[in-house]
């Protein structure tokens, strides 16, 4: 596990599970990024899309997902999968 996931694991260590969790992904407004979001929801069916926004010129787009996580590993799995999406810029 690389350092960024280890830090997230430490942050989540003191949380009580199950835990409601919100994930926001920001990326280029491309078919590849939107397809990546669909694949993420397919891989993790517990993700529910609760919002989306585009920038004023529609060059970037964000999607917000909510889910109830059973444990820290589940959150990290979602982050790891999202981090490999084409055209992703930011994970929050």
C-alpha cells in the first residue's frame, strides 16, 4: 500500500463503522471520464450518485457519490479504483 492510502487508513482508524461517506470526483468533461464514473458505480453498487456539476465552459465536471461504508478498507478500495480513471483530476 503506498503512502497516500496509508495516511487515509490512519485517518479512518478512529471512525466508527458503518459510516456514511461522501466521495467527489472531478475530471475533464470527456466520454472517458464519464464512462469511468459509470464503471466505478458498476464495480461498487453501493455508490449512489447524488450530484453533478460542470464548469461554466463545460471543460471540467464533478460527480458526487454517497455510500455507507462497512469498514475503512471499503473506502480505500473505492478511492484506489477511482484514482485510476481516465481524465480524473481530483478525488475528495
